[in-house]
C-alpha cells in the first residue's frame, strides 16, 4: 500500500509541473496534495514534515500564484506598454484561464494589451505589437519561474523527509 501511495505522490508532483503549461491543472494544489498525502497517509504519526517546511511551502506557493500577474505587469511595461496595458495583461491572464484554457492565458493578454495600446493609447501598430509581445514574454518567463520554484519545492520535500 505504501508503494502505491508513493506512486501517487510522485504522480502528483509530475502532473503539477505539467500544470504550469496547462492552466486547467491546478499546479500548486497538486503539489500540496502530494505533501499532504505524505503527511497524513505515509509518514509515521508524529514524524511528519516540520513546521519550517510548511511555512516555506506557503511562501513559495504565494510566489507561484503571483508569478503570472507580476511577470505580466513587468514585461508589458518593459516592452513599452502603458499602465493600462499592464492592468489589461492581468485581466487577460484571469480571463484567459477562465474562458479558454489553456491557450487563453497566452492569447487573451496579448490581444488585450495590443488593443489597449492601439485603440485607447493611440500608439502605432508596431509599438502596440511590441507591448503585446511583452505579454507573451511574460507568460514564458513566468512558466520558467514556476517550474523552477516547483522543482525547489519538490527537492525541499525530499530533503525534509
């Protein structure tokens, strides 16, 4: 039985990393599922993961949740987008996840940023396109960051046990 539980823990970790690229999968929640499964089904009573592990995972989870939003704001602005475009990129990430996962998280921020720059900020098409591309760079940058943080979390888990 313990081998089956360990296989489920490892599967949850692998699927969580896939969830970075497929937003319909709740990546961080899958990681936590693996941690909790170990804590309550595999670990000996009273010998589970230390409190420092749980606090660290909480901080890193907040970082993962904020990655898409923070990266969208940063890269849209870096690529010449306005404050309104940065806010539009955040709205695009949220709408993209809800309306058209998994591709919406890439398409919606781009289209919203492009439209804001082109039609509301009266920027030329090339500058609006550049700001829109900033939203694409943001998605890929946040994906790399999220995978790195998840790998750190998984390594920390195995060190902690």
